[in-house]
C-alpha cells in the first residue's frame, strides 16, 4: 500500500527547494537526488490508511470518475505491473485521480521535457545549461515548469495538512460548545429531564456530526490526491533513473 502522508510532505518540500534553486540561479536538484530522498522517506513513512477504489476516487470536475488513463499514465501503470511492484494496483488507481487541468498540463510537460533531455544526455538530466541550442531551450523551460509545478502544489500542501488533522479538532470544539450551552450534557438523567437542554444538545451534536462527515469526506479526497502526487513523483524520478 502506498505510504502517503510523510512521503507527500517530503516531496512537496523537495519541489519547493527546486523552485528556490531556480530563483537563485543554482543548479536544479536532479531526479536521482529526489529518488533517493523519496526512497528514504518511503522506508520510514507510516502506511496509508486509504485504499483507492471506484467508490472513493475523487470525482473529476466534469462529473466522471478517474476514467481512462492517458497513454503515458497507462504505460507507466503497465510498467509497474510488469515489474511486479507491490504497490502497482494502488499506483494505477492513484493515476486515475483528477488533479485539475493546470496540474495535469504542467506535469505532462515536465515528463515530456525530462524524457527529451535525459535521452539526449545519456540518461541523466544536465546540471547546467547544455551547449546544444535545442537542449538549452528545453532545459530552461524545464526549470520554469518545475517552478510552476511547485506553485501548483502549494495549496495542495495546505489542504493535505488540514486533512491530516483529523476530526478531533472539530470534536473538541463541539465539547466546548456543549460545556457552555448544555451544562447537563455529561449527566444523561439530568439532560433527559430538561427538554430545552435536550433540544439544544440534539441541535449542536447534529451540526457537528455534519461538519465531521464533510471534513472526513474532504480529507479522503485530499489524501487520494496526495497519493496521486506521490505516484507522479516516482514516475518523474524514473524517467531518468534506471529501474
């Protein structure tokens, strides 16, 4: 099963560091470096509690589920299966998660540029501007695209952090409101004998139960998106890294 939470945070930070490096005109972090970091994080990260299937895949903005994979995604899915990767089916399910057009377009372009540059440089991304004009143009675009990708992932990071908080925060808020508005809620007998407090208790608990259900549904969707991001990073890293 994909180990999502800790690995996702590490990879988001890795992307942010790429963007910072580009701003300072430093050399971009290589795919090999990211792959090593990802493997280290994966070995120590807790197992994800979410199993992706047709029932809990986030729905696309057009109303459909994950749907048919693009040729590149399907090829990567088939490759994972052929390698008998233990996470193959979870990874293939994650690839069907809709991340929105901006994310999809930026990531697809990153993969395309990385493949071109790796193929032209013996299976490695160049660490400085290539002398070849075509490669130099692609190299500069790759840096710009990686920066754009890091920007796209910033709100995703915040949403995932909120998803990881769980429903305990909302439940504690409920308890504080009950303590204030329904003094007898700890005493079932007293609560049952007070119709007004009983009604208030029912209203408060119903409202918070609805909030918790909405939070848990959103959290499941966001964690599924986090798994998609993790799989995409592995895909990207393996564009140049032998496997």
